[in-house]
C-alpha cells in the first residue's frame, strides 16, 4: 500500500535529544555548510512494516562516510533515537523512506547538523522495482583506480554532493531511459547514481570492486550473503559493459528500490532468465 506522497515527517537532533517538528518548519540555517557547500553525508533507510530492519548497515555506512569526510559523528545512539522518533507511529502498511542527513553545521568547530526526513516511497520507485528499468551507460570520466589514491575525491562516502548523480539521471530521462550505469574512463563498470550494479553470469552473481571508489552497497551485501547461504556463488568482478550485455540478468540495487531488473540496456531489450524472482525472494527473507 502506498500513502500520499505529500505525507512527510521531519525530526531534528538538539541538545535535549530528537525533536519532531512540522514538516514545513525551517530547521536548518541558510549558513549551514551542508546547504551552502554540500558538505555533508546521508543515508536512505527503508521503512517497512513500521520498522527499519536494515538500519544497522546504514548506520555503519553513515559512520564510515563521516570518517572519510572528517565530520563529527554524533554517535550511533543519537542517530537511532532520531530515526526512532521520526518513524514512531508510521503506518505499518505504508512503505516509507527515512533520509538521515549529517552536515558540518556552521563549521569552525561547531556541532554538526543531524536531521531525519520521512516520506512515503514514491509509486514510481515501486513500479521500477516490480516492472524493471531501462538503463544507459555513461562515463564518469575518471580512471577506475584513481579515486583509491585520491582521498580528496571522497571515494566510498555517501555525500550530499549529488549534483552530478542527478544530472546523469536527468540525461538518462532525456534519452528515454530510467537510470544509469556509470563507467570509468577505460570502460570498467562502477555504479549507478543511486545504486549498486549486480549481474548474473556463469551461475554466479557479480558486482564491481569498491576499490574503484564506488559506494559499498548495503543491499548488495545483504543479497550476496543470502545468496551464498542459498548455494548461489558470488564474486567481486571488474566487469565492463560487454559483461552486462552478455549477462543472464542485470539489476540495480538500492536500499529503498530494492533490486530493479534492467529490461533495456543502451536501447537494447534484455531479459533476466527468470532470476529476478529468486533475487527478490532472497532480499525478502
């Protein structure tokens, strides 16, 4: 069941703990570094059955992102309390997405800004999860091994600086596609603007290595762990677009959308060899 996409909640962390505020109430000063410079990190957490069953993995990644960007980490207890406050009473029958934002605040040794936004999962996201997506491949313009030796590029951090990611998706929409697979300068597979690339080939699930600076996928990690337990081998593979073309199936994985099967790649229709059902079942366990 979906809720009106205007159903929104906001909670902000204060010295006294989490505080739920009116969704239209201003909670961040215009001088916040997250707003003015995109200097912050975030996580998007699925709310299902009124709970956040995968919160632990997102908390760990938020902590890593804070370390990479040298933003003061408010601690796991604070983030859990904030998420708990904004999710409390959310209808169990409505899927939601809780976005946790952590910014540098005003900078210069001031406390960080921590807030959480909760809204219903958009109907288009649910459609893509169930019906599949058309994808185009676009170059990110950097060598695959460059970000590993360039810490100033913040490889592996989920930052608020998503302008390039959103521009890539808009370009895909202009081409009649839903989403993007980004590649390195030499043509190696990286990730989607908001997702992890996974493909099935030769009886095995594959995903690109994170040492290219891509974001470690929480949903991909959960899928691979459950697939291994189920007897489906997995592999970290430095693939190319040709590997996706030849694959039995391709998916883009993310915490809220889940596993979206790729039904068209660079204008060519493709199938999934009936494997998407197994992937969905593994993620639903």
